[in-house]
């Protein structure tokens, strides 16, 4: 689930639980990504009861970066609410994953961020996600904070003020991975490192950036009751479907039509001739398309190749 799912009512959540049961043979895992600010004991009990196998993720960008961008409509910072959610998960013995978006304000803070996550016993997985936002626009119907909208519309057209380059992300990840490998690997698993290691071992992986299971395998539930594909894509790519009209076959057909888009199919064809495909898996369709639109297609591939080469060197240097 995406957007902010805890804005959704519990009654509608029960309907989703019923919908998932009717497709249980086709669903491999159910995840929910929340900003954590509304998570409380009642929600945790409800989710545990109705979604017993749910993998809960909380978004947190680290101690020095989180509040720079994640503010509410009154421009109030949100890290203290996220930390309350972490404390609650610890007291209820709920394990969680964290998605940490790497923005410009994070770049010099890799080791500090790696250490911060290790201090929370509920955090068992950290997934680093680069913020490759090269241009910004509001989807129809999206509300934006005034300050944020100003930043978007007055920034340089080719890059938003919080976005990072593929090269900067590669350096950040090298530094974070180094801290994690030397001190924190017992506290949490780190993505994308673990997935790349699994790919080298020919083990199965869930991470869609590294797997053949991409956009047709991710559904996003929006707080207004509609279902769409992964929220990295534009809503218009696959379209939104009201929950009560959703069926998996129709959704799969829409995704297949999207894959025939000229840019998307050209990007996917490029992978077939690439020596790194067996490990790389082709990356994120939405991000590659965004970078390709800004002439940075080669930079995207180069950062994947560097990550893979760095991990390969690490495996070779690690005693059996
Ligand atoms: S858009 Fe990217 S993140 Fe979303 S499902 Fe497709 S590959 Fe995965
Ligand atoms: S490096 Fe680029 S072309 Fe090669 S497999 Fe990865 S995404 Fe595809």
C-alpha cells in the first residue's frame, strides 16, 4: 500500500483484507509503507489481526535529513512522530523495515545514518532509495504545501533542489555500506546490498529493481479508495481503479499495454544486450524513464554497474 495508507478507514481496510483473500493464490507478500505519524497501538492490533503476514515499512530519512523535507501542512517537522512509532513497535515486539530516501541533505551523512538505524531494535531492514527527481509536477488533484510547491516551480528545470545525481548516490552507498559491513550488519539487512549478493548466488530476490517481476507485481492502494500500480509511476501510466471494480486480469492487461510504450520497451530491450543484466535485472522502469527524459540514461546504467562491481569486489575480499 502506498500514499499514506493510515488515512484510510479501518472499515475499508477490512474490505481490502477480503479482496486479498480472494486472490491469495496469486499474492506473494503484502507490504504497507507508512510515514508512521498516525501509527498507534490500535492500528498495530488491527493490522496484526487482519493482515497477519503484513510486512510493515516506515519511511525515515535519518536524523539529520528527515525534517528537512518531511514536514506537515503547517511546516512542522515529523521525525519525533516517526521515532514514537519506532518506540511503539519496539514495545509491541513488531519488526519493521525502513525506507530511507537519499536526498541532497543526506549525502555527507552516510555513516551517521547507518548508525542511527542500528540504535532501533525494531528495525530489521533498511532500504536505501535514491531521490532522482529531475523535474517536478503535481499530479491532478494533488495538494502540496505552499513552501514545497514554491521550491518545485522555482527550481532549475533540470533538477529539483533535493535531488541527487546517480554518481552522488553511488558514493553515498559506498560509504553507508562500508559502515554497515564493519559495524551494523548484525542489526539490519541493507538493500540493495543483500539483493545484489543474492543475485550473485543465483538466489531468488523480491526487490523489483533487480527482478523480472516489476510493475505488474506491485499494487498501490490510495487513501481515496482507488487502486493503481506502483506509485513510482505516473498515475496516468496504468490508471486508477476503484477498489470495488478492481480485478487482477484487467490490471495485468493495463500493465502489458504500458510495457509496449515506446520508451519503456526500448529501455527493456537495451537490457537484453547488456552483460550486467543477470545481476542488474534492469532497474526501476519509472526511474530509468525519468532519467532517460533528461539525457541521463547512461548515468543510470553506470551507477548500477558500479554498485554491482563494488559488491562483487566485496564478495571476493570476504573470507569464506
Ligand atoms: S516503477 Fe520501479 S519501483 Fe515501481 S514496480 Fe516498477 S520497477 Fe518497481
Ligand atoms: S545496466 Fe542498464 S542496460 Fe544494463 S541491465 Fe542494468 S538497467 Fe539494463
